[in-house]
């Protein structure tokens, strides 16, 4: 792809092209980091790239660069080098869009593999692909353009919208509903039964889990993640929410739009999570907790009480992030502090 083609495409995207220089108009074949870029590669600097990376633009072998508009230091260097470049408000978004141009998604062959098992009264939309050894249960509906890879299991009465991508060996249980343009990565389980047991004098009594899971449009679920159905009612994942690998979402949880959950997040049953909430790796959320819109929880935070909207929290139990940073800065001083307190106690006891 010629560099000028990338420029024209980015003008139509979300990255905010501010300026560009086309001197050589190179052919761009691949993308790479500044450190490893070579001829015919394109690379980028983010708004927050460290100084050592920023200095690399003078020596990088990349044929073209995507650069941040708010960095005057970078812009001054860019004007002196011979490499073609684009100045953007959001270079990271531009890089993501460029990767889409250079590496278009593989389109699966339309049709149903001969080894797939299709139940009764299944409705399949136009352009659907179903891979080898997939199982589609009775009364299931699959929307147009959806791709179902090998070994996927859809139980009965599942509703799948249009243009979904369901990767190998994922399982979607009965009654589950997916909107449009969702991505379910390999080995994810949608709609498995919630962890519901009632203690009795004769041991645990299993609580039947007869609810369903609903994924709104553009939800993505990582490999090995699980979203459980409740005993009654619904577990709902809001539109455009992104869930990393190995995340556990309990029965009856609801999330708002645009949330992000990193690997090993665990959310207990009944938690209510607002819009645009970010949970970093290994965050734990107790049952029936309410988390307001725009909350950010840093890695390994333990949330055991409600969190107000717009708060950034850390630690266990969760406290405001700035307070946590001050506390953690003093952790290594605790032995000295304890020693000083003991010394004061001895003096006061005389």
C-alpha cells in the first residue's frame, strides 16, 4: 500500500490528522516498533512515549511514521528528517486503523462444514460460516455474516445476532443472547450455570440456575473467560464492553456500556457495574456491590463496598488511589516506624 493511500484512509478515520509530509511516498508493507522497524515498515509514537523512544525517530529505519500532534519536540525533529510522516491527535488510534488496512481480517469460506451437527428448527442467516465439528442446538438462530469456528457448541434456544465471530471450542448455553458484532474467543463459556448452593442439614442444596446471559452489541470476551447465568433473571454485559482472558463474571451481574476488564478479574454474583468502568488485572468485586460510572480500579484491587462514580481506587480493601500510593510508599518504612514507636513506649513507661 502506498503511503498516500494510508494518509487518505486515516483522514476518514478517528485519529484526527493534523498534518503530513509526503516526500518519498514509500510502499508500506508491514508495521513494526521503532526499535525493529525496517524499510517499507510504518511505526508510531504515542502521546506518552518515553524520551528514549522519541529520540529513535532520528535513527529508525522505518519508511513512515505516525506522530503525536501535542509533542513540539517530536514535530521539530520530524521537520528535519527525510522520512514521510503524519501528525495526528491520536496516533495510537491511527496505528490501530493502519494495522486494519495492512492486515485485513481473513474471511472464512461461506457455508457449513459437512461434519457440523445442526439441530431442528435452526435459522441460519445469509453468509454464515460454521466450522468443522460445531454443534448447533434446536431452535437456535444465527444472524447474517456470523462466523462460527470449529468445535463451537451452541445449546438450544440460543440467539446470535449478525456479524459475530465465535472462535474454536467456545460454548454458549441455552437461552443466551448475543447482539451484533460480538467476538467470543476460544474456550470461552457464555451462560454456564451460576455458583448457587444453599446449605442444609444434609449438605448443600443446589439452586437451579434457569436465567440467561445477554451480551449487547460489540462485546468481546477473551479466551477461557466465563459469564454465568443466574438462578432467575439475566446476566447482562453492556454494549462495547471488552473482557480479557480468564475473567470470571458471576450470576446476575450487570455492566454498563464500554467497560474494560483485564485478565483474572473476578466479579461475584449480583454486582452492578456502571458505564465505562475499567478493572485492571486480578481485581476482585464482592457480590451485590455497586460501582459507579467511570470508576478505575488498579491491579489486584479488592472492592468490598460500593464505589462512587469517577473514583480511582487501589488496594485491599479498595481506597482512593492517591491515598494508596502514599500508603504504599511507607510500607518499606514500617519496620523503622515500629521500632521508633517501641522506643517511645519504653521512654514513656519510665
